[in-house]
C-alpha cells in the first residue's frame, strides 16, 4: 500500500456522524508499524525564492524565525477597494455571518425564500444550501450546482 500526501496541509475534518474525530493518519499508534518506509520529498518545484521557502517551512512546523516574521510583515499593505476583495474564512459559520452582514447593509427590502426539500433526511441534513435564503435586489448570488452551460 502506498500513501501519498502533504501532512503539513490542513488537518482532516472531523465527521461526528461517522464517529471520526478527524485526527491525521500518522497520529495512529499503528502508523509507524504499518508504514516503516517513509520518503520525504524535499525539492520544491513551484518556488525558487529561498526566503519564502524557508518562511513557508517554518510556518508549517509552527517555528517561525524573526527573519520570516519580517518577510511576512513586509508583505502587509493597504488594500485598494477592500469591499471588492475576496474574503476567505476557515469556518462556514464565519462565511455565513459575513454574508448576512453584507446583505443587511444593502438597501432595499429583504425577501426570504424557504426551501421545500424532499428526500432522505440523512442526506438533506448534509446539504450546504440554506433552508431559508434571504435576498435583496443587487446582492451577488453564487449557484452551488451548475444548472446549464451558462448557469
């Protein structure tokens, strides 16, 4: 059996419905016994700037040097038209809160559309589409599924 992956990436997500705590496979007590041959790839092909490579490696390990901290701070700059910038969040609840606040700040009447879902409750509970969708004229909308070639 061959496993491949970058263990410095985001950790696995817990799945409480299946009793999976979301721990990485290498933290299991049997991992070293089952996989005695580990190959760590060291050559970076997508980046050649040494300072940036060192900074990323330090951040992955949680051991950041003053030089890397200076590099990160040197990248800080004011954002032009911050409202039009893409916002990234680690948790869906933060996304929902951000979007809700943006929606409330739009002018116009808020209309709420209630979903009428049918099917197995087990699968319906896992859907990311909201049960109640609030919209105002002019608010951006993103489809969760392609409906046609243009939508």
